[in-house]
């Protein structure tokens, strides 16, 4: 509830993923701030987040009209699978990753999608700890 209140001014748009200068700028700044990575080329970005053999959607988060974050999700027969979320580092304090999870769950409810799959969870990884807060959940251990 706290994250939803904090982000009451965020507008969510849903459409199909694409690659453009605005997305590349945010993606590469996110990669640098979170992973100390140099980022990606347009071809790498498209291969990762745009091109898909199944139906894929992009959930865009805007604050005051400015693109603040992008969540990419796959529509599966009985589930919504969260592929990747990235955001403009200037909005880091807004917990947009948690907001995106809440929005994806609400999308499932609205469209009567039975399961939400948040993607891989790595225990002990600080950047993935938020996933364990969404309960109930089923955890499959890979060994």
C-alpha cells in the first residue's frame, strides 16, 4: 500500500515492446547504475526485450509524462510471466520494481489470468528479495 500511495501519480500504459532512443537511454543508464554494465546496442536490446516467439507486452510507467520505467511481460496460456523491469535511476527511491509487480498482479486479476510468474528468485540476492514479499508463492529449487 505504501508503494502504491507513493506512486499515485504514475500512469501505466500497456502496448507492444519496441526499441527507440528513449528506451535505450533509460535501459543503459539502469544497467550502469545497477549492474555497472556498459549497456547494450539496439540489436542486443531488441533480441532481449522486443523479439519474442510468444505474445509479449510492455508496461510503461510515466511520471509527469516522462518515461520512468518499463516492464516486459510474456502472456502464456494460463499465466503472466515477468521478463524484465528497468527504470530511470533518477526514480530509484520510488520502488518502481515493486509497483510493477503490483501492476502485473492487477493485470492478471483484471484479465482472469490464473498465475503470475515473477521470474527467477535468487535467495540472498538483495536485488531480488522483493519477490519473496508477494505471497503465497511456490518456490522451485534448481540444484
